[in-house]
C-alpha cells in the first residue's frame, strides 16, 4: 500500500512538473547567507534562536542534511555555486595564504569564459538580478572596464557590494589588518639603502646620492601607500553599486538589509509578468556584524543572533511578496550559506561574534564538516514534496545543472561540470545522489575526499592534511583568525585520516586498520578517484594570485575624486521603505 502511494505521489509530481514546463518556465529565487552556521537554524536543531520563516520554508519544502559547499571560503564557494564547477577549474582558488579578495582594486575575478546559470537564464529570456554581496572581482585594466562585474556574467540588475563586509567597513569594529604592521619587514626594506649609504660614507664604494635617496624614497612611498590604504579602507572598498554606478561610498550598515529587501521586492514586482531569476546574496552574517534597530537585542546570542533574526525576517518578506504576487506556485526557492560559520571571530570588545556548526567539527576555512556542511532548503509547491528530509550528499554546485534543465538549456559539453541536476533526487525519482565522490579543496590544495559508494550507507571521508588548531583541544585557528592551507599551519597525514561520517558525523575519532577492516581498500578507491579527478583538471590562469590580489590604484573605483576620499550618497532608495513595518 505504501509503495502504491509513493508511486502515485511520484506520478503526480511528474505531471505537475510537466504542466509547469508546458505552461510557463519556473522562476528562481536563490538566497545565500554569508557565514551562516548549519546549527543556527531551528529547522536544523537550534532551539534558542528564532528563525520561523526559514523553518517554514523547510517544513513546506525539502531539507537537505548533507548539503556541501564546494569551498569553505567565500570567493571560491560563490564561483562554484554560479558555475557548477570546482573553483580550481576556473582559477578561483588561491595557492598561498589568501583565498579571497580583500580589495575592490584587485585585478582578479571570475573569468568571462565561465558560464553562470544567470547567463544561461538570461539567454532563455529571464530577467536576472543579484542583490547583496558579489565578491568575485570587478576590474581588469582600468577602473571602469568592469570585466568581472555581475553584468558581465549574466545579471541584468545588480544592487549591492562588490566586496565582502569586513570589520574595516564599520566604525568602531577594529580592522582585519590589526597587527599587520608588525609583519611588515621594515628592516628588510630599509637595510639595503642604509647599507649602501654607510658603505659610501666610509669610502668602501661610491654610490650616487640620487640612487641612495631614490631607494629610501621608494621604501617610504611603499610604506606610506600601505598606511594610506589601511586608513582609507572603508572609503575605498565598502561601497554600494546599482548597476555599474556607485551610489553610496562608503556604505552605512544601518538598515542595509532592509534596503536590500526593498530592492528585491521591487525586482519581483517589476518582473512579476516575466520569468525571472533573483539571487539574494545576504551581506549578513559576516563580520563586522550589524542589525537594524528593530532587531538589536532581540536574540539570546548577541549581535550575531540579532543579525540571523533579521535575515529570517527578510526571507519572510520575500516569501510574502511571492505569495502576494501569486508567484509562489511557480517559483523554485533555495536557501543556503556559502560556507560554515566563522568561529575565530572575537570583537575588539571581547564579544563572541560567531555562529554554530551544531554537532559538526570546526567552521569556516576548514573542510571539517562544520566548514562545508551548510543549510540546503528547496521549496516549490506542487513540484517539490513538502516536509521531506534528504540525507544524501548534495552540493551548492548542483543548482547550475538544475537551473539549466528547468530553463530548457543544455549543459555545456566543452567543460567539466561537477554539479548534478537535483530534481530527480528531490522528487523521489532516484534514492541516491549522483555524487559518489566529492573533492574538498582548501584553496587550490586538495584537502579531503568524500566517498559514498553506490548501494552502501557508508560515507567515507579521507583527509590528506588538517589545520593546526590553537589551543590543541579547540576547533578554531585562533592564531590567524582563519585556518590556512599551507605549512607551517597544517599537519600532513600519511596514511590519510579516515572517517565514516555515517557513524561519526562529528569526525571525532579517525579510523585505523585495527578498527576498520576496509581501511586500505577504501583509501585505494579514494586514491584512484583522486587520480581520475586530477587528470580532468586543465591549466587555467590563476585569478587568486599575488599579482591579482594586490591593490592597484589605477583600478580603484571612486564616485568622487580621490582628494575627496571617494565619498557620495545618492541612493534613491533611502527613506523609501517597500516592506511591511517591523
């Protein structure tokens, strides 16, 4: 009897999908929260932080419990989400310490050759918009070429920040560059010119004065530029754009989420008669934390909890708008986080500014489960069954082929696509995910591999190296504010550390040949998969490299003259609320 019910349900869902395809292609609303922990939401087990709108989204849709971000850092994770490809394939993975962009005047970014789901949807007649955080580059050769701008990647409309929200963007929150000056090799920079000057004075060598003074001036110029950039960081990097125009520089976090919510509602209203794709990329809950006045002090978890509650409110406003416009039945809604919570964040006043990974180990910038296992909620009444929980490995890269299938486009055949269409899994047409192997990169370095053998309940995960935690019994890299992927910040493992996540989801006890009879055969299969995966990688220009990460003054966006410190405020939204009162 139960089997018959399941068959009838599946047939009904398929008929609904067919009707939707014949009548009108679906709309898409994708919401990505920045640095949200899987343990921060009520629908994933949190009992002390109210997220009723997100919880309702989950209860009316499908909740994924093994939804994996393709990277534990913002920039590469978002590149993978948009393209359906591991970041290493597009050059969006760093080889050194840094794995994200810190300056809007950097020259790296998502290459134009990459195909995003927004570009494909636009080619199929969709209105496309991204609201909020981009963090995938801006300019290449000058400060107006906008080669990496969202409009160069298929988005008709953009309102938000090119960069991420850092402490430096808000007064009184300190700086992410705190203590950097202690690492500047002042002695190394000056020792050459001073040595030349001394040798010249005592007559050992003869050096033209202009050479010595020139070298000293160069050192002084480099140091001065660094300090100027540091003290003007907010003005130069924390600004809002509408389209390709800067409308607020620097931006004010006060009511920022409400302004972005207004913009999203306007976009939905403006395109209610068309097919559309909206990517709402929250600036919250990345530090520096902020929350609008109505939300401050409302949670039990300080400013972080207040920010999560504001995000939940915004989700509610978007869903109410879809319902009011009678778009809810024909819109695939997806909510996730770009990676796990940033566990290392402590405010300059000693407050804990971090989220919750639940039972999972560690957080952002690590490939422990707490860093990459993120919320995954999909909602589409009549097509995606309500109240379903799927405990199969899925990825944020899966949205790319899912969108392409639903808009009627073919998956590109000239490149490797690592995501898989989610609809068969969501609708119960298949029981198991197509992700047999998943490769977890720490920047450009293959860090771990996940293997879910067909027909098995086991989920093996092997680590080739792990970050060094300080103190040793913690799950955070307190010495750096982020865990790095290179020596001396890691420990390499030979043989690799091996876990079975189906039995040990917290990754508390690595397996050994004595405790796991399949130990060596599992590692052999994983190594074979790594070899096959590595052979599929093609050389591409590195976009997160020193030459692309460094601040380049000629690429600096500025809405006024540099002498005026790039200040302006001409956002037409100010003072024009579009949502219901709080």
